[in-house]
């Protein structure tokens, strides 16, 4: 019927980026299952999928009381040894019967929540953008926990190079004519509504994680540039404040790196408007230009000092 | 960094001083947040002039969050946008974020420290430390389960730096009480050691802040008779001796806040406008807050005693 998910993205709580081997150890949440790693074009490590059982109210724009039971699929991932994500999603399907089934029934369908009773797909999707009620399905809380597990790993030194808020991207995917809408809500909250042709595949979740990752990078770079107060503070001070961006963020931009070819058109359309890469590139140029200007000023000062 | 603000007695100016410290720290360009852990009387909203949470929030506050009452995230208030005071509603250029996490209206003190409550507290501190340069936690006055909970939480977060500020007024009873809160039976050091802190290391992370201090040479005292001034001077000397006997003396003091009439009448943030434009507050008070806001993160001020 439809798929709902939420991705939380944050800065890994470690002074530097961590190597691939440490990524594997940190993400070994479930013993016996292997951590998957891909190395090109950027090191990406992802934990095995874990299930969380839920039996709760589902979102509804019309505030109807819809009950669902089943399981949510979640995982943690680390990109470039620096950015960490907690991601959860579940497919909402109509139940074959009106009665609540035993857990064995739901465990046989990992990542599916069955709706007990009547439901309209549109009502669910519209309600999902809102914050869930106390007894409602809260994928964000599950994703945040999967992020916490990584951040609290004893293998990390917790001395992150700068403080930065996590961002959360809530997404819902339906079947129909292909379309995508990305909306910024508050400083940390984003939503994506996506319509795809054919059956849902996990590649859609990958796409949303990739969007969340790049949106976080863009947000973090904007915050660092704002903190540097270019023009409002002396050049050397601004340059020092921009340094973490160069050290930790600028090399991580790899849009669509892990996105299935079938879905890459969605990224391309977002890159046309609002234009993620365009904004990123202009910010990167700004940081580099600032550092160049500062270097020139520094050299001029030095050579001037030598002549005197 | 986590900063815990505590006092032995009520009415020491703990909340008004700690809110002013975070406010100054934000003005200095840091992202800060303030946690109202004074569950019995959550009034931080009033000091920040956020009317909607003046007596705590009616939404999911810290109290609900810690007790697991349906709140995966506690309610946050962005002071720069939600304050009713016009002077606070625009974020000054270069200032960091200033976020308040209010308690619940009608929350009440924690009845005990359950494992689940402690786990949530650790999770909250850990997430906020990821996001903010400074996290100020206003712990209620005296020995409480809240104080025990944060002592235990910091044991579980060994790599997150933390410090304690003990607020007291400059009187005989307050000096003795402040010392008792730290070194007395079942005080911070006793309780901390019981939960797994090292006594000496914990001691090094505790500093005293004197509030509402009237210096014998203050301008306010000009109208006093000579006999009164002599008496005050003798009192002050005696208190200094008492303080150093109780190890609440100069070396373990992080700062002192002069008595300011404005804070006696209304607990509020003292902005530069209050000092320079309307002149209702004393410049020394604002300077003392500013100084403390720098010292709480200055390692030199926290070297071992």
C-alpha cells in the first residue's frame, strides 16, 4: 500500500574519521551477521537489518484511530568514517483478517506492518508528516536509538571536532506516476514524498538515506559558515572557524553514489530544483575563497614585515 | 560539556544566576541549552521570559520524558524566537543557539531513581552533548533523587566532561550549608563516590559561586553610618575566615555575583540594554555573569586544588 520511513543523520562522535575496520566493529550490532562495506566512491558501512516489533496507532491526517501490528526494519550506517545514520522503515499493508495475529505471523513478514480494519492510503500518508501522538508509530524514536547505539560505542573517543544537531528526514513512498517532493520544515526536520512505479524495493530506502546524508552535509556546512561570520570577524578568526569544514566535510559530497539507476532520476530532479549540488558547490567555493584570501593576507603581512 | 547548578538552600539565586550564565555564554558565540531539572518548581521559563512555559510546559517536559510518559524527545523552546521580551527575540549577530528544555507544569520531584529513568537521562545528556557546546542543568536545591540521578548518569558517560557549580549566599548559614552539601554526610562527594566517581577527581570538578554579595566598599553603602560600615567589615572578615575553614574559600570559588536590586525584585536575564540603555541593572552584575560564562569553560580556573 505504502512505505514509511525516517532517517536520522549526525556527526560521528569521534575526533577524526574512523577507518573501515573500526566501522565494522562499531556496527556489529547483531552478532553472527556481517557488516556490509562498500569502498567506492566512498567508504560506506552498514549494519545488518534489525527488527523492532510494533503494535500501535498509525498516523492519520483525519485523526482516525487506525491500529497496526508488525515489524519495522532498522539499520545504522557510517559514511566516510564520519557521518552516522539511523534509518527505519516499514511497509504498511492491509491485513488478511480483522483479528490481531500471534507474533510468529508478523515475524514471518519482516518490515511489514499490517493494518487492522479499514484505512485509506492517502490519509496515512498525509498524517505521516505530523509528529506522532504518544501512542502512535514513532519511526523517529527507533532511528534515533539506532544512531545512539553507534554514538555510544566505546570505540569512539567522543571528542567530535564541532557540535552539530542531528537532522531527521521523514519519508513516505507510494505507487503511481513518478514524482518527488522534498520539504524543509524546521531547522532539523525534513520530509520527502515519493511516488514510484512498480513494486517497492529497498532501493527506495537507500535513496532516502542518500538524500538525508547530503541534506545533513549541506545543513552542517551552512551552520559552520554562519558561525564563522565571514566579514563580521577578523579574517584569521573566520578561517579558524571554517577549518573543520575542510578537515571533515568537503570531501564527503557524493550524490547518488549508492542510488539504484532506476531511481537516479529522482536525485537528478532534486538537483535541478532546489539544486542541492549547486548550493553545495557555491558554499565550498566560498570556504575555499575565504581560505585563499586569508592566505594571501597572511603572506602579504609576512613579506611586508620582512621588508621593514 | 555538562554543568550542574545546585545549592543547599532555596532562594540562593541559583536559577537566575545559571540562566544568566548560559545567556552570556550564548552571546559569546556558543550553542547552549538549559535543562530545568528543578521538577518541584520549574520556573526557568519565567526567567527567560517565555510566558507559555513560565511555570513549566503543558506539553512533554523533562519530567515526562525522564519518567517515560510517552515522550521520545522533551519539548524544546528556542529562546531567541519564543521569548516575550523584545530585546531577547532577535538573535544578536555572532550569538549561538539558546534553547530551553522546560520541566512539566505541576511535575513534582522524582520519587526515586529507576534504572529506566537513569537510562533516559544518560541518553538525553549524550544527545545534547552532541549538539551543544554547553548544557546547563539546574538541579533542585539540596539532596535529591535528581542530584543522585545526574551523579549516576555522569559515571556512565566517562568521556563527556562535566562540572558542578554550588551556589550560596554570603551569610554564615549559607556557607556552612554549601560546604555540607558537598562534603557532609551523604553530600555530593559521598553520594558520588558511592555511585563510582573518584572522590578527589569529583572534588576538582566542584566550584562555589557566591550570590548577592555586598562588598563592604560597595557604592550602595555610602549612606551608611560609620558604625554600620565597621560592623559590616568585621562581618565580612569573619565570613571569609569561616569560608576558608569550610573550604568554600577563594581557591574553590569560581566567581561572585554582586547584589543587584533588579534581581531582588524580579528574576530575569540582564541584557546589555538593561545596563546601558534603561540603566536598571548594574554594569558590575552583567560583567560578573560575563566573567563566569567564560570561567566555566576555562580549564585554568578548574585546575586541581
